[in-house]
C-alpha cells in the first residue's frame, strides 16, 4: 500500500497497487489491471483505463472509463461520467449520514 499526504496528479500504472490519498487530487489515472485507489477527499478528474479496478472517493467532478469491469463510487455530489467500457459499475454510495 502507498499512502500519499498530498498530490496534484497521480498516475497508477502498476498492477495490484493500493493507494490512499488524504488530500485533494487534480487528476488520477488508473491503468493496467487490479488497481485500487481510495481517496477520502476531492478528485477533479478520475480516468480508469485498465480493468478490474476499484475506486472510492468522497467527491469527483469527472469520471472517464475506457476499461472493463471496474467499480467506482463517490459519496457526495454527482460527477459527469463518460463510460465507453463494458461491465463498469459507477455509482453514488450512501455516506452513512
């Protein structure tokens, strides 16, 4: 697991990488297969180009998915979504409040 305190943009290109970011991110790009990205803050643009990734964040402005069988959720707001992949699950989750 990789934990980052701050980031402007993040490119996750390995396989089976788990990343936690505790600050806002301008852009997060997930590539390859089996990546996990968990953010507790805001992401301006999330791009998922690989397969079988799981991404969770509080808020995200834009989600672009070209890969397949990915899951992404957010707990606040409603992003603009562009999904050209197959079998992706992109949804707003209950924040528990």
